[in-house]
C-alpha cells in the first residue's frame, strides 16, 4: 500500500498490511442473488485479501534494499509479474465484497474487505489509472463506512488501513497528520505489530529516524495477536530489516 511521490505506480497498508488501496473491472456491482449469500461473499473477499496480502509481503521481503528509505518505499518497486498476480486476486476479492455490500450495506465485513482488496489492487495500477478508476474515493468510502459500523472489527483494521492509505497515497490525498491519528486509533483498539511498523514508516517519511527505530523495535517486541497472526511473522521480518539498515546509517 505505497504511494509514489509524483509519477509511477500508485500504491495506497504501504501495512499494514496493507498497507496500504475503483476497480475498472468491477465498476458495475455484480448480480445479487440471495441475502443468504452474504457470509459466503464476504468470506470469499477475505480469502482473496489474505492471499494477496501474504503474496505482497513475500514480494516485499524478496526485494533488495540498500538503505532504510528504499526498504520503506519497497512497494514502489514491485515487479510486473507480481502485480499481475495481485491484480487478479484482488479483482476477484473486490467483486465478492461488492456483492456482500450490495446485500448488506450496513455490515462491516463487506465494507472492510472491499477497502482492503481495493487497496492492494491499487498497488498494481499507475497513479493516473488509479485516479481515473476512482480508487482513492472508493477506498476511503469503504473504510469510513467500516469504521462507522464497527470500529473494533479486525483489531481496528479499518483505522489501520486508513493510516496506511493516507500515509502512502500520492498528493493531494496524502496526509501524514491524519494518518498518525488513524494509526493511533487503531493502536488504542489493538496494539498489533503492523500498527507499529506503519507508525515507524510514517516517522521515517517525516525525517524522524530515531522515533521510527523505536516504533520498529515495538513491532518486534509486540506479541502475536490472534486477529493478525497470519501476517505477523512477515511484519516481524520487515521490522527487523528496517532496524538492521537503520543501525548502519
């Protein structure tokens, strides 16, 4: 979920996760069948997001980094084959989430997994294409609805996504102050590793490397949280790599 300063790819949970993100192939809501399909649809959207998120982090961990900034900005350097994989997975996930939202617009799951799938999908699109597809507005609309419906859901996942999105999005969407506010709110709900990773990255972007190091250290020392266990091991390695590079600068 990274944003590029200027041209290049537009990448909104840079992590969390991720990190962190409308869909050209999904601009028209899929046909709705029966209200009983809601659970099946949002769970399919969740499965797509988890697959894409794990794959994304594998890709980030595979990239070389010569300095801390390059590591923090690694989402800007994703290769096209990986982008194609992420695009296919999250297009499918967003379609399922759109069905879920159409069926039950006041339920949190569909809204959150729509935002999360769109966020990773955004990593695969250029800045200009993302704007043409309305990605920033659609991501923001979905996570804001999720926050309003159930702010605690998924360990504060909607606020974590908001923080990542506002930290990583290109100008004029990027807003470091609001990103910090959102990540702080997510941390108040559940202090998970990815919150501290993102807070450290935010400090790094703001030129406060000493504070970034403290946040990355907290990411390493924070225990695994049940709701973020799938990604926690990868987040731990990303934080360790940041600390290793920062110690040499």
